[in-house]
C-alpha cells in the first residue's frame, strides 16, 4: 500500500504509513534517524512544513502523512 503526497508541487508516492522522516530520507537519498538527523552525521540543511505547519525535526519520525498532504522542503540560504 502507498500514500501520495505533494512535495514542493510534485506528487510523490510513499509506503503507507509514510512519515516525514521516510519522506526526507526518500527525497534526499540519505538515511535519517528517529531524531531527524542524517545517520551519516552530515547536516541535512532543510526544514519541512506539512499543510503550512513546520514540523520540528524531533517529530519527523512520529508525524504520519495523510493522503494528499502538502509538504514543503525549505533550505536555508546564507546571506541577506
């Protein structure tokens, strides 16, 4: 079974139940731990919002994505 969500305007299919952690790992191609940190120790450099609400990294593993959820990946940019 799978669930389809929208990520930055693109339809993405994930195994059901899909969590934010699973989505981040899938999209970045890097394993992510339950604490929201990359298992390789390198920074991910992103924030994730689901249906216009930022999901704290500590809750990525427990936040289940409903079918049709709108997800946005935001990257930090240095400078101003």
